[in-house]
C-alpha cells in the first residue's frame, strides 16, 4: 500500500511511498455513483469498495529466527483505503 510520507504535515505536498501495512479491518463500504462526477473522472454507475482499517502499532524487536512475524501492541490511526489494497485477512 502507498502512504503519504508527510501525512501529519498538512502544508507539505503529498509524497507517496510503498509500505507494508498491518491493521484491523473494521468496516467495508460500497460507494455507488448514480451520476458521473467529472472533477474526479468518475463515470456514471461506477462502484467503489472501500475498507476502514485501524492500523497496528508494530514493535521493532522481532523474535530471533522468526523475522517474518510482526508483533504489535495496540492500535493507531484509522485509515480508509480502496479494498484492493488488502492482501490477506486472518480471523
């Protein structure tokens, strides 16, 4: 997923960088445009699926020998993203 490197600095131009993102899926939303929305080049009848994700606060100390396992403690900000950015779910 791409995130804005300067998301907390509102007066700075957005710079998107790829990152691995872990979070809790909170909700799924369907946005339907019954008419065209020209400022965003959205055609009539377009359907967009969005996900509400609460980010995990990752710990920086991996388990020795298990570097691929990410540990977290608590949750951070809530994000809204296109549902196609979700790679996998565990439940």
